[in-house]
């Protein structure tokens, strides 16, 4: 089975750091057999990250997982849209810092808009909300973030991507949610 997981979030929320740490963790466990690719813009911002995991045994299935991040910059909307085509599951990466509430909300709104343009419904696609930067002194309480960033009450994780904390849990949750969605989709046919 092939899965496409996309990390979507604002600039500097920690999408690329999360995927880089996930790659390091899985590589250390001998599970990352594919490549890790990161492409930067001229401003040293990540354009996108791509990682392939091949023949990963998860829940009795051998999976080929393609993990991508979208660029955080709003001006790269067409690239975000292209990356989301064919998505199986989303990780909405939220910057937990006070003062980032509005940008997180705007990115959430754009994510819903892009998905709608592609024929997806944000309420029916597998989503995990990743609250990143939980170690910072100005990190907002989860309850406050939930109100702004998780209107559909999706499962969430708390992460410190720079340290790898919560990264593997986020990956496990989104893959599990995508697999459950595939099984339910088959049984509804």
C-alpha cells in the first residue's frame, strides 16, 4: 500500500524540522530505507521537504510512505496546492507560541480552501494536529490552541521537534488514522 502524508503549517512552525527528526529516528531504527530531500529558497526558507519510506511494516501491512511538507509562505499557494494533490493524510503543524494565533488560523483556513479546490473535505480527510514548540516559555495552553486550530476536534500531539519529542507519536497517529480510513473506505463500497 502507498500512502502520501503532508505536513501543512505556517512558516517556521516546525514542519521541516519534524520531518527531518522523524527521518533520523526511523533511520536509527533501521526503518528509513528511502531518501530525505530538502529544497531551500534563496531566502534560506524551506520550499519543501520530501521523504520516502519503503516497505515499512505497520499494522500488518507493508507500506511505502511518501512524506512531504508544504512551504509556509502564502505566496507559494500554487506549490502548496500541487503538493496536496493525492494526499491520504495531513498533519497540521501549529506554532504554539503566543502571537502566532492569527497566522495559524489563516493557514488553517487556507488549508481548508486548498483541500476544497482539490475536491477534499477537511472534515473527512485524516488529520492530526501537531502543537509544536511546547518547550518555549511563551507556548499557549493547549485549550486555547484547540479553540483556534482544531475546530473539528482531530486527535493532536504535543511536540518539541528540535528535540524529536512527540515526532514519532505524530507519525504513528497519522499513519494509523489513514489506515483506518482506508479500511473503512473499503468496507463502505
